[in-house]
C-alpha cells in the first residue's frame, strides 16, 4: 500500500457554501475589490463575510470563508469564455443543433433529391436523347432514304422518277454525314412526296358547274398584244373525291395547293370547249387528261400549253 493517502474530497455542502461565498463576493464587487487589494486585509474580509452571513442567519465556518476568498482570487468558480477557434465553432454548432438541425437536414435532403434527379435521371435522359438523335441521323434517316428510293425504283414507270429519287437520296445522305439534320429530314420529305406523287391516280376534268367558270381568257402583263386562254379544271381520284394538288402559278411563280385551277390551252381548244358548253349547257368532252399510277405527269387528251394559274 502507498504511504501517500489521497486527500478526501470535500463534502458537497461545503463546496456549495464555498461557491455561495464567491457568489456573495461577486455581488458585493466593491467589497471584494477593496479588500482583496492587499493580503493583510484578508482577515477583515472574512470578518465582514461572517457578519453578512450571520445577519442572514447562516453560520459559515472560517475555513469555508477562507476557501471562498481563495477561490475568488483564483477565479476557480468563474466561467472564462473560450477564445474563438474552429473547435469552439463546432462546439457552438453542436449545442445549437436544435435550431439549425431540421432546416439544415431539409436543405441537405433537397440537395440529395436534386442531385439524384439531375445526375441519376436528367443527365442520363439527356445523354440518351443525344445518342438517339445521333443514331437516327447517322443510321435511321439514311435507312429511310434507301427504303423510299427502293420503293420508287420498283413502282415507277418512268426513268425520270428514278433520276430524281437518286439525286434526293445522295443529297440527303451527304447532309446526314455532315450532321445537317434539317437537310437530311428534308430529303426524306421530298422522297416521300415523290413516292406519293407516283402513286396518285386521278382524272383531270373541266369544271362544269353553274357557280364556276369553265374557262376564261386574259391579256398577259408581259405582252398585252397576246391573249391567253384557260380552261378551269379539277382532279378527281377513282372514288370521285376532288383532290388538292400543288400547282405552280405561271403569273407569279408561286406554288399553291388548290383543288381547282386553270390550265392554259390553245385558242382552238378554248373555243371548242366553249361551243360544247353552249350546245346544251353540258361539256361532254370534259376530260383533259389522266394521271396514272407509276407516272409523274398527267397524260393529256387535248392540247395544252403547259401553263396554269391558281387565281383569276
């Protein structure tokens, strides 16, 4: 056993009394300052403290009074605010976590959700869209062009359609190789229109209705000494439905999609149609031409001069 015996801890009530003494001295700061300026006056301070407690009906042993005076001098029961530091900041944050914890957790959760949404959903979706567009431009559109060209090649009855389809396909594939999506898509649109035009079947007929002119004549602006003669026509498919077709207006150079237009014809044809209608009000020879499947142009049954107008 060691010869050194540990000093027994002071009883709790004595510690409390000592703390009370220090607290009394703090509240009587004028007394503490005066009396603690000199060590010789410690006895006078103890006497005054004893008198203060006696007036309160409390008897405090001298050793407790001495302990309290010494504790005040040593700042034993004084809380010294720690100096600012990283550790102090962390400690303050931890202590005040009830105030900022829930809002911080909500913000953190929102950031996590946003991060998952952006990096886990949006970015992969964007990358997928970009890759899909790249594959479609590099492979999908050229494949469509090849398919349309093959259909035109098999269905056409005129070499002109094959030549046009080949030119459109070559231009479209060049656009696709350059990364020009609008150009490649336009080539697909033009090839589709060419295919659909080949498949069209209709009869071009002179309009013979009371509310519509069957023909008219005009003086062209470029040559007022000449006269242009027109018969008004419409296109009917095999079921009798009137079609709307793109027609180039020779007077203004614009193409319009219309269901009725006028074809320029020689004067003799115009006069023959007029005489046919005057005879009984009905135009018997009203078929101007036919557009058959596999052909691009109308095969005319009567002479025409190759021009048309959409407004008159």
